[in-house]
C-alpha cells in the first residue's frame, strides 16, 4: 500500500485502466463558492436509481427550504425536498442528460433565502462532534438518512438508506469511502475533502455504525495530497483510515477501488456487498452526518463548473434543481471556443442538449470542452490492435461488444457479459480507429436487457 499511515491490505492500484490528461488544474485550488439562490428550481421526481417519487405538494402552495415536496413510497427510492423557499408551480416535464423524460416540481424563489456564509455553515460549517456517534442507534441512522432523501452523490444516485440496511445474509465488515474522483476535470469532491473533512469523518463513523462495518477506509488518489492530509488530521483518534491509492482511471469505480484498497475481488455481476463492503462517496458521507446530527435533508450539493470552454471555472455549492444555464452564467458564460457542454465528466458524462435542464442530486460537474478538445479523426475500420482489451478494467472484450451491438446480436452481447460494462469509456479513449465503442456498448446494454 502506498499510504504509510494505513494498514489496508490492497496494492493501491488495479489491473489495466488508463491515464488520460486530468485537466484538474483549472479548478483544484478553487475554493467552494456558495452560489446565490436561483430565481427558480425544477425538482425532477426521479433523480435517483429506483422508483420515482410522488409529489406531495399542490400548485400555488408555499414551501420553505428543506420542506419535503415528494415522498418515496418504494424502498428503493429517495424523497425530495425544496431547495429554495418559494411557491410551487404546476408539474412540468424535463429531459435529463441521460435522455429520460421525467416530471418535475417547479418552485419560484420568493422571500428571504438562506445564502452565503450562513448557508455554508448550515451545510458544512460549525461543529461536528465525533462523540455524538454513541447517541445514535443503527436503525435511527438509517431512518434519518432515508428521511433526508440521501442518494450517492458520486453520480450513481443510489438511495443511501438501502446501502445501509442490514442484511443478515450479507454481513458487512468494511465501509470504504470513495474520494478518488478519477474523472478528468472534476474537483468537487477534492475541494470538499479539503474544506469540510470533519463532516466526512463523522458521516463515515455514523454510516459504519448503521451498516455494522468494523473497519473504515477513505480512498484518496495520490494526486490529491492536500485532501488526504486534511482527512488524516480530521480522523486523528478515530478508527477511520485514509488509504492513498495510485492515480489511474477509473479508480473511482467500485470494482476498482475495492481490490485496490482491500485486495477483495467483486464478482462479475455482483456488488461490493458480496465481499462484505459498503462503498460510499465522500460527499454522501458528509450528507449522512448532516442528516443524522442536524436533521437536515439533501437540498444542495457541490458542483464543479470547469473545462477550457468556460470563462471562470469554479466549484459551487448550489441548490439542487438549478438550471445548468444559471451555473454557466454565474461562471462568466461560455467562451467563443466552447463546443460541447457535458453533464458530469468527459469520460462518463452525457452531452447536454438543453441548458435549461436542472441539475440533480447526482450532478457532480459541468465540463465545457472546446473545439480543440473534441477534434476527432473520422472513424476507420478496427485494426485488431487489442488496445481496447488492454485498457478495459473489467477484462471485457469491447470490440466484440461493440460489434454485437452494431449487428443487434443480443445473444452475442450477453455471452460477452455486456451488462458488466461500467461505461467507463477507457476503450473508446484508446481506440486508434476512433470507433465509438462505449456509445455502441450503451446501446447494446439497453437492447440486450
Ligand atoms: S467495455 Fe465498458 S468497462 Fe470495458 S473499457 Fe469499455 S466502457 Fe469501460
Ligand atoms: S482498440 Fe479499436 S482498433 Fe484496436 S482492437 Fe479495439 S476496436 Fe479495434
């Protein structure tokens, strides 16, 4: 292990993967700014993995910041709370960056809004007493997390209370917080680890208590030494260990970070839970602390607005439901060289068609690429070089999967385990023939279900 202070058994890296230019210099030293409340928000009723929520408010109803506006009836779902104080409008519809059409609750901001340093203090500032862990029972922690509508803030947006639910047939011994943030350009988690390590450590202790984990690691890539140091300082005297792992893409994937830190292999088609591990993003852990200790729901998140095509790259604390356009405007707008706006990172994100789309709980960044960034040569025939196979961290055969998808041969796609692909994009990145492998595989995954 490369971390001298950590007893984790893993080697600190994983097989295969790639080293794309990380582009993080634009924003890695940018302090998180609190963005003023937007004029309006639109809250999608499905912004998590699982069943959609049901609206619990009416048009023209007044709501206050943090009030529940949509309830989650299904177990795998997450309630939604007002991210501004204001008046509810008639239900609308939006198309999310992944192409899904979902109903939204619009809220027009009215009256005084919590903002600036007061909002920062409410969410991440103030005291986070580590001795408060003893006051909370596992079931109460899971209940508070569910009430707060928490989901994984690393991008997958899986409801957090489901991860924390104790399953006697799958006992958990380890909580692994994921602070790798391996996507190029994005720095939201990095800045949060530097600026708010205390709620992350407290959230780790609470989450471990809820799921029964006896050991706790926080994985941080070695290109973020300031984040590792801040967490180590905050974790002094606690059972939380900071594991510094090698910088490599996609280290942030569950199937990469678990073996890198713990030397355990997550089976194909399985979950970290199958090897006794719960993996949770660092920002989610901070939200767990706030939900349990302060009783506050998830209404805001940190978003990186970055890339060479944006005028002033920033890390912003922003109300969920704010339109992408408002974030872009707050960062000085698009440069004339801007060519593509991506929701998320350039490897796994989605090109955004409409900047009126609202950000959701799972939005970790907006990356604006320039014409130079996206200049690509035309696609040519596969030269059978095998680079895509060498790059795939899941040992799949991307060229076969893409071919199966092109020919709509779903049996072949399933035989080559298309469902196991995590859509990391490493294969597309290295392909000298410029074949859009991951795009084809995404189509194939949908077609072969
Ligand atoms: S096949 Fe899937 S998992 Fe493998 S490199 Fe390509 S996108 Fe990543
Ligand atoms: S990297 Fe591209 S050219 Fe090489 S084998 Fe894979 S699909 Fe073919």
